């Protein structure tokens, strides 16, 4: 059919026979090489996939970016209509289609270089064409199953090697479903025997030991409830509120006086640094494994200097209890094929930053020397450990891992509700992005500037995403995709707390 005889969309019947895929409508008006309009004669929604035959390139995949109902009800007639006048409203539905492309003979993704003809029939895309053009592989050995393509029964699997080598970011506003999705990702990593370390500031991930409950859902995700208790070891700094965990301890032997002072509220006092250094040297002279108590004793014995504020601060640190004579051994923490949760619930923020710095530095150095297995490091609330503004103890090492970790098989997954507050150098290194609902304009700006290939249409989409739907892109995912996140196999620990419990316990 040539453009002269183009179908004008004036009847509700399609002028040709259709195949097994459902007909959507026909192309009309001016036709571009990146997008065109379709007169819609069935129902179609934004973000749905369509297919059409290009004269020289064969079957091409497109996606609906906008649907519009055009009517002849004028402003004047609308008033009469509201007053009960009998007015016949003519309606035409049109959709804008963005062209995604086709696979050529060598299986490379191509976009047609010439426009399609007006009058060309547009159909709903077959799942096979979607899989082929987008490059989706299902049930692969290295795929982490994270959900189903929105509106289709196609499994979305992100390649684990690509995620470990090129890092991941999971971003959404608070309550947007980040931890839920990250939990699904960690489940997949455990299933594939990947070594995982999770920095868990709120103590949410220990619940993965508990089998989840089957959720009623209109879609069958094929998820079976499962407990990961055999795969998880949990360490915590505060055993009083986390009694099931093993203690996480650091030795003072390899901590600098400056870093120790940095954890106190007297960090700026210069003479305290000298005093502390002296006291540490004195203790080290007699004891290899020493405690804060030993240091305090030396400082108390010093009558010459006014050091009571320093002693008080060290007393406080001693109560926090992260420093012990014997530190937790790294081979206890990192166990091949297992997930280690570092539960920091109840630990003050500056101590958490120090723990992150100590652990990340150790993991990076040991991974460089190949003394621990390749692993995925998951950092919840990443804006606290590598902020864009200011410097905290863990800032530098996280930046190093983001830029160099890939060379050593040290993957990073960062999670945050404030993308604008994460160090850009870290965020921009995350190749696989999983973005749930975000509404804050600054956060949207941070996302659009750090994510390659994100169109303004997609930025709009991010603001409107329903809970449980993520925009995923990058890494092994070749095009931005809307993904309905799969239910959890194990229990999600980040449930919102209700003020009035429905049942007394
Ligand atoms: N895919 C999903 N399917 C079903 N429920 C979900 C899904 N994603 C999130 N939820 C529910 O939404 C709530 C918030 O999810 P989640 O704890 O993951 O949010 P978050 O983004 O981590 O929030 P915060 O910023 O507070 O950490 C939870 O109660 C969870 O059960
Ligand atoms: Mg969370």
C-alpha cells in the first residue's frame, strides 16, 4: 500500500486481514524514522509493545509512548452537553509509537533508516518478537529472576556476572519497594551460590531466614515460598537488640589514633590527638591485643593533662562495644557461596560509617590479593556511606570500589531513597539501574544525569510508577524495561510499622 492510498482511519474496520496477533490500528499522518502515529481501533495502553512490517527491514518492534482520544466536542458544545443537549460526540483514538528496532541477519539491534508507509497495519507485539528484539533470555544459568515484563509473561533476568562486574543501583522514594526488590535480588544471588555481604542499617535482611507466604496475585510469577536460613550468617554490633546474631568486633591494634578520635565528639581538639597517640603507643608497648579499658587506664594515670572529656568519650565508645581484644576474623565474615548480613540496627551513624570503612577496605584489599571469593557487596542507605556533600569515613573506599571493584570481582549494589545525595562518582558507576517510583525533582535530576539513555518520557514514567513496578536498564538489560517485581520467596523484613496493631500479641 503506498502513501497516496493511505488509510485515513475513518472507519472502525481494518482494511486487511490480520495474523494471530491482535490488531491495534494503522499508521497515519507524517511518519518518522524514530516515531509515528497510529489510528487506534482496539484498546492499547501506554508502554505496551507493538509490531509492524517495514518495507525493507521486516518485522519491527515499537512501544506506545502516548495515547490520545481526539474528540469534536468543542468548548461551546461541552457546556450544552453538560446542560443535557443531545450532542453526538465523534471520537478518534490515536497513539504515538516509538520505534525500538529489529534484529538484522547478524542478530544486531538496528533501527530502520527509512520511514514506514502510512497505512501500514500495527499489531500487538508477539512475546517472541519482544524477546528477540530486546534480547531477553529466560531460564539462563547466570540470570537473576527479578520479575515479569509489565503486561507480558516474559521473565526478566538480569545477568549476575554483569551485575557483579559493573555494579547495581536500586533507587526509589521511601516506601517505594527498594528493600523488597533488593531482597529478591539477594535471594537470587544466594540461589546461584554467589557470596554476598549486606550492610543492613535497619536490621531488615535477617528475615530472609523465614519462609515467605504465598501472596494472592492476579499474575502467576511462579515463585515458591522458601527459607534461606541455611545460606545466611548474621553479625551485629548490638547484640542486645539483635540477640540472634554473632558479635561483630574490631581490634584497636590496627586503628589509627586519628580515626579513633574521629569517632568522638572531641575530634577537633589537637592536644587530645597527641595524648591519645601517646597512650596508644604506651599500651601497644606492653600488649598486642588491647582494649579501650586499657587505654582509659593509661589516660587516667596521667595527672599532668586535662583529659577527662577524652576519657568520657572513650567510655562511651567502650559501651558501644564494637572494639574488643579479638576482632571478628574476615574468614568468618566472608564465606564462599553464603550471604553475610552486617546488622547495624541500634549503632550510632558515625560508628556505622567506621564499620563500613573498615569492612569495605578489608574486602577490597583481600579481593585484590584473591584471598576471598568474588562477591557482591550490598549497601542499604548508601547516601549515608558515600554522600555527595561532605566526607564520611567510608566515602573514599566506596568510591574506590565503585571505580575499581569490577577489575577484582567485587560488585557493589547501592540502595537509596535520596539519589541526589549519593556521591555522583559512585552512582554513575552503577551500570544496572533499577528505579522504582521517585517524585522528588532533585532525585529525578540526579537519576537522569547519571543514567545513560534515559529519555524525558521515561523520567515522566518514573514519577508515576505503581508500587511493585520497576524501570530496569543497563548491564545485561539492553533497553529500559518496565518490570513487575516478583514476589519474595522469603519474608520481607521492611514492613511498615502500624501504630495500632490489628491483633494484640
Ligand atoms: N513488589 C512488591 N510486591 C508487593 N509488595 C511490595 C512490593 N514492593 C514493595 N512492597 C511493599 O511496600 C512496602 C515498602 O517496601 P520496601 O520496604 O521495600 O520500601 P523501601 O523503598 O525499602 O522503603 P524505605 O525507604 O523506607 O527503606 C512494604 O510493606 C512491602 O511489603
Ligand atoms: Mg528499605
